[in-house]
C-alpha cells in the first residue's frame, strides 16, 4: 500500500511556520516511500475564512519547494481539495451514521443548550452536552427534520469504558468515554465539524499516515469512534511535538511572542532551504548528527519513529545563523548571485556586470545573516550617487586632505590588485604618521556612503580604478559643497518638526482665553 500523507491547513490568516513544519515532515514521509503528499484546505469555518489566505498557503508551499502531489489548483483523483466543496461527502457519511444508529439529529435551540450549561454549573457538574437528544425517537427526528426544523447531527458516543489509539511516538493513548460527549458532526447549516470532515477526507483520500500537531491528540479518540462506526480502517497516527518559544517556560509558539509568519521570514531574506533545514531540526535529527542538510537528504533519511518529543524550541537566533551559513558556505557564489538579483531589482538596480556582483558578494557574504542585510550592503556598490549618513558626513569632513592625496595617488596607480592597493595605502598612512583608521574611514565612506563596510582594500580592488576615482571625486565635491544633508527621510522629519514648532509658536502668541486667564 503506498504511503499517503497530507497537510490540512485552515485558510484563516498568515501562513504559519507550524504549517510549514508539519508540511515538511509529511512531505518527507511521502517522498521517502515514493507515496503521495496531499494538500487539503480545511475551510469549513466560514467565520474565520480568508479568501486570500488560501493563495498565500499555496504560495508558501511553492516557495519552500514542498510541492504537493494533489491539492487545490493542482488536481488529483480525490478532489475537490477544499472542504467547502465536499459537503455532499460529509452529509452522506452523516446520513449513513444516522441510518446505522451511530448518530442522531438533535434539535435543541441555543437557548436550551445555554440553560443546560447554567444548570450544570449550578449543580457543579462537568459541562458538556448531556445526550438528551438521544431520547427523541428516530421517526420523530426524521419528521422534524423533514419539517425543516433546524438541527445538528451528533455522534452517539459510548458512556462507559474508554477509547484509545496507538500513536507512533507516544504509544497507547486512552481517554475515558465519559469525557467524550455526543460530539456535533454536522452543523445546522449543513457544514461538517472538523471531526467529521477530517475522518471522511482522510479515508476517502486514502491517507495512511495522519501526522499532525500535538494539539489534536485529544480529538483523535473521537475520530477513532467515527472510523469504527463507519467501518473504516484506522490510519497510523503521529502527533508532532509543538514548536515552543525560547522563553523560560517554553510556551507554545504564538504570534504574540514570536514571528510565526513564513511570509515575514521570506521578507527578511531567510532562504527557503535554510528555513526547511531549521524546521527539519525541530524534534528531528539526522542519524549522523549533521546540522546542515538539504531537503533531499532529509527525505532520504526520514523515519518518523526517530522524532523526539521534548518540545523543540523555535529559536530565531539559530535560524538566522543557519541562514548565514547558507549564504556563506552552502550556496555557490553564482547561486547566491541569482538569489540577490530580485532583491536588487526591487531597489531599482539591474546588474549588468556579473563579475562585479560576484566579487562584491565574495567579500560581503561573510558579513550578512539574511538576503536583506546582504542587499543593504550591496546597494552602495551599484548606486551611482551615494548618500552619506550623519556619521559618514562627519568622517568625510575630517578626511578631506587624505582624500585629495589619495585621489592623486590612485590616479597614478596602474594595477588595482590587492598587493598594489595595499602597498599604496599602507605607505601613505605611514608617511602621514596617523592611525590607520583616520585615513581608511573617510575612504570607506567615500566608496560606500557608510562607515559599516568591509575592508577598504577589498572595496578598492573590487570597485576598480574608475569607480574608486569617481567616488572619491564625488565625496570631495560634496565636502566642497559643505556636505548638504539630502536624506529625504531626514528632510521630511525636519520639515515636520519645523511645522510643529511653528504651530506651537503661533499658539503661544494667540491671546489667552478667558478660562486660561482664570
Ligand atoms: N485544519 C487543522 C489545522 O489547521 C488540521 C488538523 C489535522 O491535521 O487534522 O491544524
């Protein structure tokens, strides 16, 4: 029997790292055994449904390279893959359960259910549906339903004993049946609840392994009852440990404490393969202990029985440093060049000189943790007009005479290779008898616009004679103009502050009101 796994996200908001995590392991298991990986959208909660969330989930899996074999927009033999389009399946299953006596139609109004809850609280009983709908005879149920009376369909659950299942990681899990009330399967609007939909779909889509987050462990006995009532074989259940915040209590990962949006990581310049690698270390480890591994390597080694349950911590610092390793060592320089091109394009930069880009990347990549940081550092290499920040302007002003000397010296230098540039700069600094930084910092600023840049020799060699001369010339020009501050952000902030000040001054001059005079 082929292995069939699935990921079943609800399209309700930002695509969550937890969905990527569970998706990754399901993908790996299916691929490992040459099986199928199904994407199903659990969109029956119409209150929380967001149309665009669906596209964003698909885009997330696409970006991560976890391509489902079946799913919405992909097709497959077991579609449709949106639960809202499968209502007939659930209604048919509910009808079968009613016909076989495993379920019944219940007609209590919301007010009646509320009164029941209040009474239970008053008496100190555990809250929950008390099964009163069972008392209505099946013929009467059918008649009232035919008359159009609103109702739900509930599962008839056993009162005594317990229901259990074997979890691949946890072993035997059992829950007393007293804790499982007659659960709603079909709501009054004809939509299924999660429990009915998940069982019907997993069965009809041929799912062999239900691998999902730990929070569903306690729902699984209900599913087991449903499988039994419908006469279907149970799949293998695997409940994955929840991702945790890196706080002292290792609480469940949540939006409030942690960025859980995959899109946000993408925008920060985390590489999809680094995110997958990172998620692949959550509860899982490679048999040989390797920390850096590709998706294919994970697939080749994947065995869900090796997942460990001790709450894996989603530590952003580790994710960033793993990403840095990908930028620095894992990707080839050419591949990295391809990755940053769209980022540069977004800043209005098209790269014509591939070698120049790769040379710049070579010195910059050990200094960046994300594509965003790398782009920030690359931009000055390509901008024809640099903008100097406050600190940079101060450094430039202090370095005018050095820059004038160096402009002349570079003009006379023939070869812009490491040795010659290094010799020129060292010799110059020695003759000036000043600390290295006094000369290097203004030059660094002249070349890049900022004080945070790699070694000056690298910069000069990569930029070459023409660019170096041009940039020093521009810096000297700016110095001679008194280093005007042309940062639009800062100019805007200053204009706003001035407007506020003027407003305050105006108010100060107006005559006092009677109340103010007292
Ligand atoms: N729709 C559920 C979720 O978003 C799926 C749970 C399951 O995999 O059974 O977590």
